[in-house]
C-alpha cells in the first residue's frame, strides 16, 4: 500500500481524471469532485471500488458520508485513517 501522501493523492487524482474525462488542470486536491460535476452516484461506487482495491482498505456503510469523499484531500485523509485502523 502506498503510504506516501503525495503519491497517494496523485493516484486518486489520476483515477478521477481518467474516469471522469475531466481536464486534468481543473482537478485540484481541493476540488469538490461531486459538486463540481466530476462524479455522480455511479462514479462514487466506482471510486469506492478503486480505493478498496488500490489501497487495500474496506469501506463500511458508516464511512459513506460526503466529508470522506468530497475532494482528493478528503479521500486521502480517509484512506490514511482506514489504513491505520
């Protein structure tokens, strides 16, 4: 599992850019990926699957709150919490 924060953010960012077909320059670490329209509910499910497979974490229903997934920064913080639990 990747523990380097910058590398983790880059992997998540690359995934978002590739799957949403967004302009890479528009996807920032603080971009609100759902509010800005990069992902919808189906994209969210695919994102969860990617995170579980890529980072070896398990997501439970109580994790599925907006604060955990609203931006790349929030996602990487979530990954770190789950990985250290």
